[in-house]
C-alpha cells in the first residue's frame, strides 16, 4: 500500500501528518476503516481489475451509477454535477433542471456568508478563533532548553513559543498540535452531552471518533460507524459543535436525509437551524 499506510494510521490513531511527509509519485490505493472501497475509473481497465483481485477476489465492476448534484463549500460557489460516464448531455441538463430549485436554495444560503474571511496568518497580531471567541496570536521566542509547553491561552492571547518565531509555518504546526489536543478533549465532552439527548443513547454511540482537517464538510459518519469531525470546528461556539455532532449521530438510525431523519433531528435539537446559521456565520 506504499505511503498510504500512514493514512490508515491517521484514521486509527486520530493524528495528522504534514502533507509533505506522505507526498509520493507512485500510485497508491487508500486503505481505511470503511467497510467498502469504491474506485471510479474513466473506462474499463481489465488489467487494473486483475491487479485489484490479486489480494481481494471480491472486487468487481458495478454498473450502478447515479446522478448527484453536490454544492461544496467553495469560494467561487461552484456547483459540481456527478453523472454516469455514458449519460447524454440532454439527460444531464434535464436532471440538473429538475434539481434547480434545491441548487438555488443552497446557493442563496451560502451567498449570505460571502465574501468569506481570508485565511488566517500565523504571525503576531493576527486574530484566530477558539470556541467561538477571537484571540490575538502572540508569537514569542523559546529557548532550546525551555520545557514550557509551546502553546497556551494567556490573558486573551493564544501565545505560541517557538525556537524560530519568524517562521509562520513552524508557528502553524505548533498551533495545530495544540488545537488538535484541545479538539479531541472538547469533542469527546460534547459527544457525551449530545448522546444524552437521544433515546437509548448507547444505540447512537459511534465506534470511534477521528479529528482531522476536512475541506468541504464539518463532519461525517462512515459506514463503519466512525464519527469524523473537522478540526476547524474547535474554532466554533460550543452550540455549533453540538449541532454538527448531533447531525452526524442521526444516521446511526436513519442513513438518508429523509423525513424520518429530519424528524429525529428536530426532536433532538429543535433549534438546529439557528445553530447551523451561527456555525456558518462564525466560521465564514
């Protein structure tokens, strides 16, 4: 599996490796804790299928493909349409027009949060959020023999002590380690609180929790019942964190966002829409 063994370790251990460590030029197949692995290819490749079947005879070609319209959280408000390879242009246009009202609602919802906040810099004086509050970053020099923890909340600042305070990338790495440790602790606490809101709470308990950066989602629930939470959530208010956790626990009973799913979310968290709006506004 090449360097992707590190991805598996990330999932199981709840850690995150810097992208440069795992960047390779070879072709890897990502092995993770999901129950199924699906691979999309542009055309049939018998030799590739044969290669996959060497370690696992269960791999087979599936013709089951569906239309999906995905509006990711992207700065340019791009709408991505995923369709079967053999679909005609007319059929794709027809399907998109059919879903146009939903697409427009999503775009209008996201439009109210534009322009989005520029990416934060890791230099003294820059503001960063933690649990919904804004803190100024204070980067100071740390001696090599100083065993003091490199990051702390101190008098309204997030203070980062670095052996090289003029290197923002080192500051970012130190802050990320601190944030991830804080996120694991806080998310675990909030998970326990959110579980209490469900009937038969243990039936909704995930098999595990993974904290990592996610580019387009605040959270997800895998088929293996593992709860994924975006590290960036630690910057949001507790009420917004609870909303994401509760939203991702609902699929433990209903795995699609149908009427029963919506009813469960409404019963468990009647003010979920207000929390969702707060999440998007604070982290826009």
